[in-house]
């Protein structure tokens, strides 16, 4: 998404032994994509349980082409791709293209943005946004841009601009997903929902492939993570794949919006797998998320008790209550929150939105993100 960098400074980034000149004005998009499966030359190397949706195929009418090549790992599943300067191949085209860079170059691009703004006395914060299901790439980017714009336009209670400008850069994190339509049958929607659960698990595993690499000084980046709905499953899978003793502090804050996950993932007995306790598919991921927070960071849960989508999810998930409807309250009132997580979780009641599920970019939500990241 546009970084609003208005100063022209050329930097040299190194990729695969060659020099790549990148002008900051060309940082139109900083994107992380998660490719679930690699399909090459028309072959169909299906991974069991995962449909063949990839960046090289049409996904909901979109086809993303890359300047570069991505090779699958031994299981045939791609890891994580970093793209910059993504744009339509021609005006009005649904085909998008971008430049693949490696992780180091992607981090360097973020660093350059920070340095340019610092020279103007401004502070940049990064927010990685993992979408839920039924998301087209362009809608996700527009929503990210909407969040950025609202952050920069925001005023304090006195109607004045904030003394520290809220320069927020939202990084879209895209994972392959299908979609349902209003014409789909209930059975069709149910089957698609369950397929998407598998996709989100695979995406989380792909994302975790970069988790234990040495980032060095890049951990100093002021980055938080935002997840909507099933995007929280991607995040939880990412966390579950880590070794508890090796988890590194990565995020300033974690924002879970309408999380379509079981409300007991932060429960002490679930995390510790106490005898007779219910099991979570994410194991101790809730505790690992807490350990990923930098000092002073929180896990923020935006919940809506009337969320109609999560009411349906409650049924589809064998009547396990959803965190996006109840937040931490029920578990906390029973004294079940893991001791290392107590005081770290914060609930925000978004019941003013009635039955709505998609309120990630609403004004009240953006204000919550900014109040924690900047103030």
C-alpha cells in the first residue's frame, strides 16, 4: 500500500547477487503473499487437502504474474513471497504484476521508508494485515489504504491534529482463498468454509517458514499485526509452528478483529493440556503469541456479540464458542486465562455494529489501532 513517501532517493538493494535499483516513489505496495501451492507449466501438483489456488492461477477473476520465479519446498508448498511495486499490467486490467524481492530486500524497503520520514521528523509504524476469507486482492488493498488514510486524517478529542503524525503503513498479507456467493447453497457454503479452514492452516504453516530466520536488527521495526476473522487462524497456525522456548519478540501489538477461533485458545488448561481438558487444534499457540509481543505490547480483541457470521461459525465448529463474539470475558471471569497472559489481553465491545462481521476499517476500529500504536 502506498507509503506516502514523497522524497526521491534511490537505493541499491541486492537480490540474488545482482543490483536492483529501487526508487522510493515506486514503493506503491509492500506486500507479503503466501502461496499455498506451486503450479508450473500447466501441471497440477495438488497437495492433499488444498485446492490448486496459487499466484499463477486465476483467483476470483484475478491473475497475479511475477517478475521472477518461486520454487516450492520439498512438500510442494511455497513459502512466503515479498512483492513491491504491484500494479495492473495495463489500465483497467485485472491482471496484476509485481517485482519479487527476497526477505532482506523487503526489510530494507521498510527501513528506507522509516529513514526518509525520520529526516522529516516523522515516525512510521507498520501494520501487517492478514485478511479473512472471501477476499479479493484489490478489496484487501483498498481496505488497507482506507485504514492508512483514516489514521493520517485522525484528530484528537479537541479536533486538532495529533502532535505526532500517525504515519501508518499497512502491509497486506495475502493468502490464497476461495469465495462463496449469495447463490451458493447452504451445503456449498459449508463445504467452502471447511475448505478455507484447511487453506488457512496451510497459509499459517507457510508464514511460519520465515519465523525462525535471523532478522538481526529488523526486529527493531515498529510492526504490529492485524487479523480479521479466519486470518486469525493463519496467525494461530503461524504461532503453533514455533518452539515455545525459541519464540522471539516480534510485534508491538496484536489486533484480533472478529476472530473466528475458539474462545478458549488462551485458556490455561487448554494450553497446558491438563487431563480431561478440551483440546485445541492450535495447542499452546495462544501462549506463544503472548511471547511474540515486545515489552508493553498487548493482544487486542475487537468483538461483537451479535456477529451473525460468527454465530454460523459456532455451529460449523461443533458449537465451540468464538472469540470474536465473547472475547476474554467468559474465560477471565472463571479464572481460566493462562497466568502469563493475564493482563495482556484487552477487549473492545463493537456491539454498536449490530450483526456486522467486517468492521476492520471502520473509524472506531482504526482509532483503537492508532491509540495503541502511536499514543
